[in-house]
C-alpha cells in the first residue's frame, strides 16, 4: 500500500477514528529521536525572533 492510499483511507474514516490512528502512530514513533535539522532550527529561530519583534502581527 502506498502512502497516498493510506492517506486516502484516513480521510475516509470518521474524525474520531482518524484521531485514534494518528495518536497510535505518534505513540509508536514518538520515542525515536526527532531532532530538527540545522535548517529547520534556523527557520524556527527566525520565526520566533520575528514574533517577538512583531507580536501583534499574527494571523488568526
């Protein structure tokens, strides 16, 4: 089964069932090392600095 097929099946599920599947997947893999790449860390730092500089300039 391809990832596209899996996503299509998830979309067909009831919201509560879909949430349960996502929680099980997260629980299964959450204990693995999920470190950010240097590029991701830099981007998050940039966004956080932008937020601190402009705290009212957000999308709601």
